[in-house]
């Protein structure tokens, strides 16, 4: 038995079985939908499977790292991430009108993906360190730590990622005990500043908001994405047209159907019933994450688990809302479903942190 513990089973010991089962269920659905959405493209399917394998390996490794070691990684990761964002602003590669990438020759890297985990790690480390003396000054410093990467990413411009990272930082501040009067004051101030924010938005960002209100005003241009995705979802009906039988998908009407708009393919082929079941799987993952947060014995574990859980909920809500035509198009992928190695690895790295918090409880107590 001891020999088994020293072998591969030792790595599996820290995987939370409930969370693992739910994640694998969504990944299995993603492979089926990717097969249809890609037109059975061998390159796309094999690439997705490779991304899943790599991301799962990262998740397993991360699950075996104790939370007290994870907390120490927060400050250096945050500093590296911010420095890389400054590097993007100065030397970044421009793609599709946005400066978001750093090209290192052998690999092109989007530093904003690193901040999706580095920011909550940094804030969770900071608030745990000051847990006994927490006051308004610490929340102010936490706000500055959030604002710095938010503004750098917004400048690229990448409004979608900036908003997601901003939401992540807000969740952590909220769970750390941010006073309600500050939250309400911020909400009022944010609402009052919307007209000013509109003036600073780029033309394409303003256009996306206007297309949400009336996509038919430009059906072959800016409104095309929303129109085609809503047609696909609506035509799926109650039970869908069947796997690989979606006409909007097979006839190539749905744009970016393997990435940001993969939910339109799913909705057309599996209908409202399928969409409800998929949403239930996502909510089960979120509920499991919040349960892990409630049981975590340390401030760091509670903050990270709760924040990562609500991050997943936010990404799912924004993507499905975007594809369904109730939110503007902001380029947010559907977690565990959309094609993309960096986003999938980042997400499952977060799932690994959740599992670490869940399975290292006794170690944390000591």
C-alpha cells in the first residue's frame, strides 16, 4: 500500500472527486460540441484534446500544492504580471487593432490571462496577512492593487478581460469584508459616471452596445454575430435538432462557433433542455466551490475558493448572455467549452486551487 502512495496514486489523492466529476462531464460535452462546431476538423478536435490533457495535468499538479505555498506565490506572480502588462503597453504585438500580446519568438503570450489568477492570489495573500488588523486602509490598498492591472488591460484595449478581472477583484474584496456603504457608494458613483465612460469608449465598443439594442440596424456587419447566434438558439427549440444536425452551424452561419459562440452551436443541437442541463452542471461546480470555501479553515482558502467559484459563474453568465443577445458582445469564452489553450489551462489551474483548498484542510489546521 505504501508503494502505491509513492506512485501515481499519490497525485490523485488531492483531487476532489465531486468537483472532478463535474469538470470532466462538461469537458466531455465540449469534445462532442467541438466535433460538430469544427465540421469534424481533425486539427481542431486534436488541438482541443491536447489542450484538455495539458490543462488537466496542470490541475492535478496544482491540487497537490498546499494552500500555504500557493499564498506565497501571490506577490511575485502579481508583480511579474503587472510588469508584463507594462511590457505589452510598450512593446506588445498589435492584433486586430489591440495591443494584447507579447511575442517571445517561440511563443506568443497574453499577460492578462496571468492576472486572472495572480490578482486574486495577491489580494487573498494580502488580506490573510492583515486579517487580525483589517481596516479601511487595507481595503484602499486592495483597491489600488486591483485598479493597476484593470487600467493596464483596459488600455490595450480589452474591455471584456478588464471587466472580468475587475469582477474577480471585487469578489475578493467583498468576501474579505468590504463595507456595504463602500459598495453602495461605488455603485452609485459607477452609475453616475456611465455617460462619461461612454465618451471614452472606443468606436467598436460603443457599436457593440448599440447592436445589443438593435442588431437589425447592421445585420451584415456589427449585428451579424448576435442575429445568427439567437437564430441558432431559437431554432433549437425544446430538445434541439440533434448532434451535428444544426443547420445554422453546418451551413457556416454561426461566427466563431468553436470559441466565443460555441453555446449557439450547443443550443441549436441540444435545445432548451440541453441548455438547462449544461447550466445545472455549471451551477453545481459553483456550488461545490462555495461549499469548499465555507469549509476552508484559513482566510486565504476561503477568499480564493469563493472568488474562483464566482469567477466561473461570471464567465458563464456573460458568455451565455452575450450569445443569447441580452448582453453586449465582449469576447468572453464559455468556460470548459470554448476552444483555446491559455483560457482552459488558466481555468483548470483555478480548479486545481479549489481542490487544494478542499483536500489540504487538515494540513492547514496544523
